[in-house]
C-alpha cells in the first residue's frame, strides 16, 4: 500500500524550492565553450573595417574581464549561504562564470589573434588597460568590496547590497544589456555587419546562464524585503548609485559603444536596460508581483 506524502521520511534536499530548480536547470542546460564552432567567425571578422574590428575587440575585452571578475568575487556569497539548495545553485554559478571567462578567452585566441596576424597587426591582449575606462574599473571595485564585506559582517543589509551590486547591476544591467547589444549587432538581423554565428551562439548560452543568476539574486532580495529585513529604498538607492557607472562603462571615454555606425545605439541599449531594470525592481518590491519562472528568465527576450 502506498503511503501518502505526509508519511514520507524527511529527505536531504527540498526539491521544490527555487534554488534547487535553478540548480537542476543548470545541470540540464550544460554546455562546453570549446564545442562552439568558430570557423565562420574567422571569416566574418575579415569583413570588418579596422575601426569596427577595434570596437569588437573592446567589447570582447570588457565582457571577458567582467566574467573573470565576477568569477573571483562570488566566493564570499558561497561562504555565507546556509541552505544546501542555495549551495548547490552557487556551485553551478561559480562553474558557469568560469566557463564564460573560458569562452571569451578562447574567442580572443582563435578568432581575434588570427585576424590580427592577417592584418599585419601585433597580437593584442584582452587584459590591456586601454580597453577599460575609469567608471568600468570603479563599478567592479565596488562590487568586489560589497561581496567581501559579507565575510566581515554578514547582515541583511550587506547581503542586500551584495545582491544589488552583483546580480542586479553587474549581471542584470551591464552584462545582459551588453550581450543583448552584441547579439543584435552580429546576428542575422543586422545587414551592415558580418554574421558572427559562433559569438552569437556563445552569447545566447551565456545569457541563458545569467538569467538563472539574476533570478536567484532577485529571489533573495525579494525575500529580504517581504520579510521586513531590509527596506525597498535600500535596493533602489544602491542600484541608482551604480547605474551611471554602467552607462559610462559602455558609452563614455573608452566605452564599447557610440551612437554612430551599425548595430544598436547606446540610447537603444539604455532604454532596454532601463525597461528590464524597472520590471525586475517591481517584481522584487511589490507583494502582488512574482519572480518569473526559470524558463522565462532564461528566455533571451524575457
């Protein structure tokens, strides 16, 4: 005779909670950055004029460095989280951030360097300081400090600030918007730029991973607000201080975008970022709203 659900023994994992669902989604959607075909990209970049090629390199450098930074900065959160389901999810996020770093490094080695050689240019480094401006450096330095503060004083306020820096701003605004823009620029919809299908495929997979990451941070922030541990104003004030740095990182001196030329303009991307940020903040701070489910969060258009 089958027993009812109330008589089942206690298990090690709570398989119905959001963080476990994200963990399982990450396992099921595993991908290898070295399995992406880059042959067509090597042909495509040869069609870029020199200024556009330099712009592409700057974008790749910015996002590659960002992925490396967030890989290093996530460890304090893994230390302070208590639940095993949260720990399961964070192990996948650490792994995925490292995988994203690997993808951009591989792209530089196998696409950028051969094209530089073909053009008679000296091979460049994605870590060269010329690719980064002061607002970009400041944004990631603030993120590092916010995450490290968890090891000094693990309070609800410091957790909220860490999630705001890392999940809402770095991943939810800067990275997601930048990847969205690159996908539009080098996908099939932009007739004035060559198709780079390997880059677009990698960006699609990266953004799918980061949908889970953003969703996890949103859920943690919503819990802190709904439980009365922090006020919604703390979230708004923290992110509002960071948004100008995001905008200047992408459009200021040394940024990756300009209003001229093919592909989405900085103003287009700013509008996209603002819309997504407003939606997420509404979902976090309004009791009647809900965090989108994992399928919606990993949908590139969601």
